[in-house]
C-alpha cells in the first residue's frame, strides 16, 4: 500500500472518471448562463465568524463539522478562518462587500464550489464535496423562488436523470417561523421522552430540524405536531401559492412536504429539495434551496431579497452512473506523430509549432522521447488516435507523407507538408 492515502472522506477523481464531471459542470453552467446567471468565484476559506454568524448555532455544520484553519505562523485568535462548509455565506459576503445592490437588479450568480464538512464519511457523503450553487438577489417576489427551482430543474432535466422528485414547503416569514418554533418547542417538550437524543437536544436550539429527522421515533412524534402551514399569514400563503402556480405552468412536478425544513435558520418562505430513490430504496438528496432574505440582515447587508439552491454534484455524477446515462466521452487525439529515426525526431520536433499554426484546434499526441516505432504505434492505437503520421529520414528528405487513418485502416499520400496540413485543418 502507498505510504500516503487521500484523507478520510476525500477522493481522487481520476482521468477516466473526469468526463462525467466535465459534462455535469458544463451542462449546469450552460443552463445557468441561459437563464441569466453570471459566474462568481469566492475564496475557499472565509473568516470563521462569517460562518458562525451566517449558519447559527444548533446546526451540525456549525457545531461539529467546520474545518477550522489557521496559518502556521499565526497565533492570533482574531485570525481564525474556516474552510467553507457551504457556498451561500461567502457569496452573500461578496455581494455586500462589493455593494452589488447598486447594480441593476436582480443580480443572479452561480459558482461551482468545493465544500468541506467534517462529517462521518459514507457513500455519497464526503468531507470534501462539490456543489453547483445558484443565488438570485434583489427580488422578493415569488417569481425569483420559482426561477431558482426552474433553473435547477432544467439542469437535472438536461442531464437526463430519471425519477428525480421535487419536495416544496413554505417556512413563512422569519417572524411567523419564530412564532411557530415556539409552538413547536412546547409540543416537542411535552413529547420529549419519545424523541431521539439528537432531537431532544434541538428542542430549543433548532426545533425545525426535528421535523426532518430520519429517526422513526421522531417521525412518530412529528405526525401530530402543529404544522407550519397553519401558522402562515395570508400573504405568506399567497407567496407560496404563486410559486406553485409558476411550477405548474412550467410543468415541473412537485410534492408539498410539510416536514421539509432547511437545516439553516436563515431561510424563509419557499424551501425545496431534489431527491431520488436509490437502488436500496433509500432516499438521497441531490440538492436543495430556498429563500433566505434573513441572511442579508444577519450579515449587516442591504435588505434585498435572496433565493438560492445548491446541487450536490458528487451525487449527481454518481446517479448518472447508476442510471446508465450516457455522457460525452473525452476527445480522442486527432493525430499521433511518430518519429521513425533520429532525423525524423528532429523534423517532428521542428514541425509541431507549424502544425498548430495551421490547425490550432488539432489534438496532437507524440512521444518523441521513445525511439521504438512499434511502441509508439501501439500507444497511438491504445489511445485511439484518429490518424497516425510516421516521419523518418525518407519523409524528411522527399517531402512525401503517408497519413494512416486508424479508424478505417485507409492511407492517404501527400506530396508536401502544406497539402497534408491543409487536410488536417478540417479534422481538429
Ligand atoms: P446542503 O448544502 O446541505 O443543503 O446540501 C445540498 C446538496 O449538497 C445535498 O443535497 C447533497 O447532494 C450535497 N451534499 C451535502 N453534503 C454533502 C456531503 N457531505 N457529501 C456529498 N454531498 C453532499
């Protein structure tokens, strides 16, 4: 076994696994741009206090899963950073820092990000994972909520994933939720004995999380809990209805799930989640999001509306494989250049820049450090190059070249390098 292994809960994504990742990221970015989102890149780590403020206590992410980082030479307590456990806090920080509320609204942003959570690793759950993040700022209307859902739906649809389900719920306004949480805490307190230990701990810190607990006992207790829907004001109920009406018009199937809450306490109004049933019948979450107007206020930002979604790309990529969805393969080389002898090697080395000058898009492979023609040819076949060009003293002196097409086993003769390049120009 190698001395060093990738850290627990992390993975190497090897070249043969890259095509699905490239495909997923490309589709996600294409759809996002088609739907008016612009790319943003923010740091992988932020001040610890940003996450403490944004994510809040009583969440696993905050209490147990943060990776705290510090420079080796820093011993100041003020200089404390954390690797980002999710994307929204950093993007909202950037929005506020750069005064993006003064730009033409709405501001729609996307980012493909690495997140870090010190969680118990298992299938589909890693300590470093990749998310595709979409954030929609500057609109408090239900249209923004629906547009975020629509965008994430189009990404999943373009990827041709099957049996993906959308659950939606409304968490009402912050005030309504606070009021509801009090009612819920009272109810949970009265039924504390039947709850799991984790849920008992959350009765006062984060009672909403008890609603989406996977524990059987907790699920029994929640059946008779007061519902959020009953605590919504008329305007919140209307907001939710309008979101659902957009989804219906756009033919996006959904299920209203009264137990769906988001883990983080800055959410209000719409909350949603994309899930899929795995082979074992277990439900796996592909992504989720919702409206989080409250986060801006928490981070001392302007009072503009904000909605977002994060798709978990590790799970999306795994699903493509389990559902046997074909993904575009990585491009094979167009031309493999083989040197037959020493003179050939010198000539090949000299013409490489010329080939790219004529054919800038050509995917060229060569291995001029190897002298054995047979080995070079074997490799050209193995990596499925379209054409092979063998060059030795004879070709260099005569200016005649023979191009082999490995796909149909034909050969073509050219009486000058220029005529050969003229042909290759259209092949790249
Ligand atoms: P969250 O930010 O917790 O709402 O997660 C959004 C999506 O990211 C989830 O639905 C998962 O698909 C994915 N995700 C979250 N945590 C992990 C993890 N530890 N490993 C892999 N994917 C994750």
